[in-house]
C-alpha cells in the first residue's frame, strides 16, 4: 500500500475532526494505521535524526523546549507538540509534516513518548537519542511499580542503538545507564537551589542490591546526590547546574555556560537542562540555544500564567504525588493570600486509581495563607475529603463538580490563584481559563 494513500486519508480525517472542533491529534494516526500498519515505520525511516523524550514528569516541557530550539535554529522538524504521546499521536506528528507533493525529509523528529508506549513505538521507530527526565509513581494501574517499568524500558532500550541522556539525580533513571549503552548525564549540583522539602514518598533503596541509598544531598522526592556501598551511585554529570536563581524567569549557571529562560517553576530548570543537554549532544551551539530560549513561552498548562484583575492565576498540571508537591511548593514561595482550584478526574488516561492523592503533601496548603480551596472534576468529593484530612477548615472547602463553573467561581475573587488539574482535567480547565482571562 503506497504511503501517500494512508497519509491522504489521515489528513482528510484530521480536517473533518477539526471542523467538529476536535483537536485532531490522534484521529489521523488511527486512520492511517488502519490503512497501512507500517505507515509510521515508513515515515520515520525518511527522517534524518529521531529524538525520544520520556519520563514521568517534565517530558512535555522538555520536549517543547527542544522543539523550539531546533525550529528557531532553522531545522525542519517533526514534533508531537500537542502532547499526544502514544503511538497514534506520534503517527499523527509524522503525518502532519509529510507532504503529498514534495519528498523533502525532516531534519529531526522530536518525539515526546509515554513511558508505557516505548516498547510498542520502538518496534517501528528507532531513536538516535533518548532522554529520560525522572521516574515517579504514576498511574499504577497502567504502569505498575517503578521497578517493573524501568526494567521493561531497559529491555526495550537494548534493542535500539540509541544514545541515552539521563538525569543523574534520579537513581531510577541513572539505573538505565548500567545496561551497557552509551550514556551521558545531566544534573543539579549540591546547594544550587534550595527546594522546599516534602516527605520522601518514593523508593530510596538501591536498585542494584536493595539496600537503603545514602543521600548526601536531596533536591526533592528521590532526586539528589546518593551512593550505595555496592558501588551504585550518582554519576558525574556532563551537564550540571551550579547555581539557580528564580525571579520572573529562570537564570542558571552551568559548567557549560549560563542560560536564561522566561518560564516559571524552579523544577523547570532541570527540564531546561535536559533540553539543553539534548541540543548540545545534537551539535547545536551555545549561541543557537540561548537565542532560542529568549523567545520560548509556555501555552500548555505547565506553569502557565494568566492575569485576573491585577492578580496572577497559575495553572500547572499535576498527575501524581511528586507533581502535586512541586506545584504546592511553587505556590508557597511567596507569603501571600491565595486560593486553590484542585481538579481531579479518574478517566482511563488518568488511571482509575486515585489513592495517590493521599501520598501528596496537601498539608502544605494548611500552613499557607489560603482563603479557600475549590474542589472540582469527576472526583471533587474525594478531593474535598482529602482537604479535610489535610487540616483545611470545612468552611474553606468548596465543591463544584463542573469545571466551567469552578473556574468562573475562581476568577470572581480578586486574589492570587493556583490551579492544579490532573491529566484529563487539564484541557477543559485551561480552556475555561483562556475563555475568561488574558494569558500573561
């Protein structure tokens, strides 16, 4: 079957989908794969360089930064920038850039990939470079425990010739560097930045021998500087942040130069470093990277700012305990009055099991100047119960299941606001905010 037939059918399906106000990010891939099961492999084989970006948290931001840098540097790229990171969405990304007329090849494909899709996608697409941001407990009903997930990924990686770019600060990620493949590391130096501390909720045991890891410094979660008596430990990073400053953006000094990035979120410095590492490993220069970083902006619900009557509304996706903890940390940096909107769904892409909310450190809200907490989404009542057990007074807890109405209630109050939705709640929450507020 000629590839152009499946591509044409996919593009027609995408156009029809968008006419119905759908995103069209998966439908083309579904249609094309029905017509030609090898369409992704055929399209990927035409691409000069393929970069996979994966991990539990931060892969979307890392992918967005990498894509922006390559595009601003003049490369013809393929990028699943809408965040559809399973096989149909990845197929769609290749279809989007496939011309029905010219045979021009893409210079590079930047592919954000769901951790659970790596095995399936790698059978059809062979990455040249693969970066992992971190591994935290996430959707246990889909992925299982972290050890199981990392073992599966390690076995898949052995079937590729990819070079690995790994987070040295995460023992789960650095474990992949011991499977015999070429690997370089990025990380955050000791005392480069003081993250707000939370209860350690992830495993801090050595993945090699099972004994407790000895930490000389902790960033957050299981991320930090660690070693084990068996020989396993943090690798010396090729790319390391030496000092981080957070104001209206991020400024950080590294062992390869200083960088500035106009986005929020202290933990995004690690995502930015991952992106910078990938670009340097791919042959881009410091000057190309910094020039592109100057014009980067966020419009995907990851530390995205809106303005409401002179006050800020910060939207940030959090789909697991680690994500919630860093979101709450960001809200606590300023000693200010605030309100929260916490949106919780339990659809298939979220994972049906929402017990993870009991591991997140929502108690941080109790200790801040919080006017109220609005709970919304399909499991709003469960979130409200969690708030009660976190010590939030009942008169400060509001339940509004409908997301549109919850956002309307939020913006009616002139106070700084923090909006934290989980995965499937992000799009409707952001849509409601965009409808009412000006993006900053």
